[in-house]
C-alpha cells in the first residue's frame, strides 16, 4: 500500500541543502548556479509604492521589514503591510524616506529617516520620533545611519555628527568628526556605521572620507583621499563599510570602487572598476557590502548588480539581471544586502523590488538555453538525455542536439543544416543511444536516423529509400536502445521496429501484420527497453509487446481483463527494470503499471495513490533504490522503504514541471537529471534533506465583519494580534476571522495550514494553502484558537494559542439567571433553549453553512457572510462578487457519470481555494454554480483574481477520458454603495450568461449599477 506524504499540486517535501552543517563548519558555499526568486510579486502595489529598497531587517518575531524611498513594509511570507507617513497622525512615520533600520534586544525597530530618528514598538503598533534622550537633543532633522553595539547601545549617524544612546535609552552623547580638510555643504552626512571587533566605530561619510572613533579615548582617526599617495583612500565619498572574519575592513566608495584595509596596515588596497580587466568589480559606486555566514563577501554595485569576491583569484564574480531569465536578479541597481535568520539572502533593488536567494538552491543545477550564450543548451524543451562512456551528456531537444560537459555546463550544439550532407536533417531529437564504438545514434522527428562520430562531428544519415528495401523505413524515430549483445533497435512512428545490421549497414524490419498471431501489434512504437533477460519491451498505442529475439516471437500482454494479469492502458510512454527485476511501465493516461515477472501480475499507481498526473513519461531508480517518476505535473519519488509518495513541483526549484518525454538519467556518480519543457534540473538525491525545521507561525490579522481590527480604547485588541494572547468579544460580534502566516520564507508558497477552535471544533480543520479561519454565531464562553503550519504534512509548527472570551449577552448573565431561578418554568424554558441553541450552533457549523460534497460554504453560508459584508456602506467598500458556472457540466454527468461530476465539483472547489486569498470567501451556490465574495481595490484586480481561478481550473488534469478539459465561465460585479447582495449577484449572473453566449471559458465584467 502506498502511503501518501504529499498533496496533488503541492510540493510536500521541500528540498534543502546541508546549509547548517556547511556553514557551521565554516566551509565555503557553492554559488555557481545561483538562482533568485521574488518572495512577493514585485508588481504588487505595496512593493511598487515602496520604491527603491534601502534597508531590510528581520525582527525577533520572524517578520521581514523593508524600508524604502516611500515608507515601510512588513512581510510575513504572504502579505506586505504598508506603513506610511500621515501628517495628521503623530503615531505614524514622520517621513517616508528610510535610510537604515536595526532591531534592538527588546524587539524595538529603529529607523533612520529623513524626518529623524524613529522607533516602532510592536506592542503599540505605533511610531515614535525620538528627538530627546534624557536631557540631550538630536539637533538635526535627518538621520542617515544606525548601528547597534553588542551591549545594545545605539549609534546614530547624521549630517552633523555621531550620537550614541546608551542601552537603557536614558542618556545620549554627541561626537563631531572634524577631519583636516575644508568642510563643504553636504559632505558631513554619515552614510554607514560599522563597529569592528576592537569596538572601534567606523563612520562612512558623504565627502569627508572615513572617521574611526575610539570610544575609550573619545578621539577620531581619519582616512582621506590623497592624490599624491596611491595607497590612500580611493575616494572621500564612502557608502558602506564592513569588516570580514579575517579582520580586513572593506569600504564601498561612491566613485572609486572598493578599498580594503588589512589588519595593522594604513595602506589601502584598491579594487576599481576597469572595463578592460576581466573580473574587476563592475562599477565604481558601491551601495552595500556584507559577509554572510558562509564567509562569502558580497557587494551591491550600482548599475552592475551583485558581485562576489573570489578569495583565490582576488577577482569578482558577477550576477546580473537578465530580462529573459526569471531566476536572475530583479534589477542591476541593488541597494542593500541582508542575511536572515535562516541564512538566506535578500537583495533590495531600485527602482523597486527584492530578489531572494535560498541556500537550498545550491543542491540543484539548471541547464537551460540562454539567448546570449552559445555554449548553453540550444533549446529548453528537452526530449532525451543519455550519458556517454566518456562522461559527456548527450541531450536531445526540440531545437537540436547538445553535447554537455556536466562539470562546466558548457554545451556544444549540433544543428540541422540542409546545405551540409554531414549535418542533422532535423532539429527535433526524440531518441539517443551510444553504440559500443562510442558513436551516438540520433533519432529525429521527420528527419530520419543519424549516427554521429563525436571525433569528427559528422553525421551519417539514414532515411527511407523506396529503391532500397533494407533502408530505415521511417523518418520519424521515437526510440533507440542497445541490448546486451550490442544490437541497435529502433522504434518508429510509421515503420514498426527496425534492427540495425552492422555487417551490411542496413536494417531488418518488423512490421505489423494482422494475419500474424505472434507478430508485432502495431507500427507506431514510442518506447523500447531491453531487459536483463534479453527480452525487448515494446510500447506504443496498441499495448505492450515483449519480443524474444531468439524465438522471434512477440508476446502481447493482456489489456484490461479486469484481473491483475493485465496492463490498464494501451498508450505506453516508458519502460524501466528496477533492481528487483520488476518492470515499470509509464502510460499516457493511467499512471504507472508495475509488473512482477515472478507472479506475472500487475499493480497500478495513479492520481488516486498520490501521483500529480496520470501521464508518466519516464522512470528511474537511484542509488538508494528509490523510484523516480517524471509526469506531466512534476517529479515523484517513491521511497524504497516506506513506499511513501513525495511530489516535487515547480515550487521545489525545478526548471519546469511539465515532463512529457522520456528525458531522464542517473549518471555514473548517482546524480539525477530530469528534462522538462523549460530545461534540465539536476541534483544528487543524497543532498536532499527534509526541510521541515522549526519556524514561527503567527496570527497576522483579525477581522470583525470583514473589517480589520486595530488596537484602541474601544477595540477588543489590547495588543496587536501578532502578540496578543487573549481577546474578549461582545456577543454582538457574530462574525470574525483570523489571518495567519508561517514565517518560513523558503517554503511560503507551499505551506499548508490547519486550525482548531477548542471548545467548538472537535478536529483540526485543514485549509490547504488558504491562511484564514472564519467563525460565526458562537455561543458565549471561553475558547482557545490554535493554528499550525507544515511544509510536508507531517512536521507541524504551531502558533502560540489565543484565548477567546465571547461575552454573555445581558439576558444570559449571572444576575439574569438569579431572576430566572425564581421562576421555575422560565428556568426550565431557558435550559431547553440553551440546549437547542447549542445543537443549532453545532448543526450550523456542520450542515447549515457547509456544502457536504465540496467542504466549502453552501448557499446559506454564503448568505451569512453576505449579511455581514452588506451590513452597511462601510463594509461594502472594496467588495466584489463573482458567479461561476462549470461549462457543459451536463455532458460530464451524461458521458462520465455522476460520480465523475461530483469529483469535478470537489476539484473545482479545491482549486479555487488554493488560488484565492485568506480574505476571500468561496462557496457553492447550487448545482455547478459557485460564488466568490472578495475584497479588492477595483474591478481590474477582481477580474484578475477570477481569471486566475478560471485558468487554474482549465489547466488542471481532471482525468476524464472522454472530456479532455473542464472549463468555467464567470461574471464579476463590483459592489456599489446602493447594491444589496441580491442585486450585485444578479449583475454577476447577467455577466455570466454573457460569457456563456460569447463562447464560454471566459470572465465578463458586469456593467455598473
């Protein structure tokens, strides 16, 4: 029995590297194949509004704080919360421009802004401008640099000197650098502060070079540019300072590149940008310098992206933005580098956006085509991969043949050339095999068969010739295999099976003959395999044949007999023999068949057993005897010991998730290669690790009647929800919801959640990726809300519990009961009422608001939500209504049966829940109709959300044999102040029928009310 550890459509076991041990041992980190992601959508409104990102920090609760040119944002892995200046509110930022930030030991966030020194206290959720400490005053309006000492003292850099605030925040001292140069306007600003290991304070200034403050003697030492001294500071405008583990001080200048000052020396080593020198820094304006936990030194270079210092060559390795590559930097204009508590790297950019680098990605190597690099692969659609005896990887693509050196990543391309008789005749390479003499057999689509001599680079061509009966008999070569006797077998689309005759350089043909009982079953052969007993397994679209070359007999395996002695599909895509002698057969539409030669029986795995797709295109076995499948929707690992199924999707850092050809390989070192429609992903299974470590789970929002609750005198929140441990609600607040987030930034897109309200819910309620919980009409009493998150559905991290008190209404208070006690009949009536109400509340939860088939809101549940949303004009602001209808649903029921129709309804509901946000509500209105109530800025965003749901449903493989695709039509209406729920839904309904009339599978925006 297969034990499922993963969910369809999600990567349940995220991949990680041995980062902790590598970094703890102080070893270097392999950044050769460095790929970046965007932790949030850089087109997000908040991301765009922030502008250039100047500073990034992580607080002690685990939140990421991002300071930019236009405010501050808090990121929880799912949502950006924006904080901006409001001149009418003294508890907001005094200025939106933020230079730097630090977090002190008490988790107070300190900000250097154009409006002065500011702190943010999470306990009050408010900002305070700090202009006085004790009896001392900060005499300037703008603060540009911050640093914390080991004792939690705060160092504050301004345009008029250095302020030092003690750890208790009770006193402050001031020190003014006065270098021996003329002081001009705008050169005194302190841009960066760094405290070295000797507790000296280094100050980078805008035009006064570097001042080093000795706190013991309260004196300054100055480093200035001297044109007569080549080893002096390269430039007096210094942007950043950092000391590495060797004690070397690195300085990033604003025009002179990088300077380095070694311990005990006063002479600077210069690293200027020189275009003619390979490996130079790439630019002379350096915004930030950081040494990470692996010892690597990074530089943010203006207009030149990211640079890494190579200690062996003393040169710089560059990482740049590439418009064609979504895994490159978001911009070449980096401003800040930050390493988080998980040792992952964040890069803030201009004009906006952030790039994120996860340490786990070094496990994976991607091989893709790069338009500007002729040594990259010739095409991203990978059709076949083999390893030659000399270690070269031969890769067939839609756009030519490639000889890849896996160590260097350098590929040599072989492309079709009609003018060259020794070149390929076609570029679509479907099949590859190495012959005993090292020559490479190449099968093409519409170009016939080729044999390549790697030494000369010339191809011998084989194609049909009506005048030569022993020529290859098809131009469409789907598979080539070599058996233990070194025979070369060729599977074709139109000519059946071919055997290469070395003695005559010709071919023996095996055609389908309906009159021959023991002949080959069909002429379209898409897959071949020679097993350990020298049998040849043959697959195509007419079932599985097993050919015995000695007896020349083809055995046809039974098909769908209803017993375990048959295959379950005639459409075969791949064969594999495992170390136990079992034969694995990948099929087009029915998963994988596993044949046991001893018992002559089959067992089957498909989506019901946890596979993400019915289309299995390839199978291999790793060194630990785990089986790997490539499918139309990701990779699958079947554990050799537990038989657990683990799915790896695009979120696992794969180069694509659509594997539609038998393009996979285990090389001689045990490394695995998987070719998709977007390139090759390569890794060694021994380097994969369960990334289910500890991470914080936080409540991040609390809403009553769909409106966010802020702290205040009349608010149920005494503290912000992120740190609250209890909430008291009046009985009138009958609808409330929680939003939550797991602060695991590596796995935020694949995190699963479940929650439970103790005192009401009997079991944990699974929400998948949806991070919200909503309750309505709870009885008065004490409850405990719990939420947990996991990236593998086995190892759960739980948030701190939240105690909830629902106040008793006046007619149920103790003094009311005293009165009722005097009236026996009234008391008994109340008792009866109490029992009925409890029963109704339970029934309301389990039956009234929930659709029993799909598990989402039903029509009544949606009505309850609408009652709160449409309570008044204030709650209706920013609300949209969408009505969905499954296209041709009657045909699904008629052709596939009502059970299939029910599965479609269940999957449509699940897909929609995965797409919508935690603030949205989705339910089944009736039959095949669904309703979405969402919170949006405008109709454009609403239509975009509905389009995401429509596209996700259209792309999902529902597995209906007679209906290849399930689609939905939808109408969307933006709620206006005069709308009722019914009128808004009516407008959405009219738009839905417009979508139906327009051809279905589309979204129509309703006209305004």
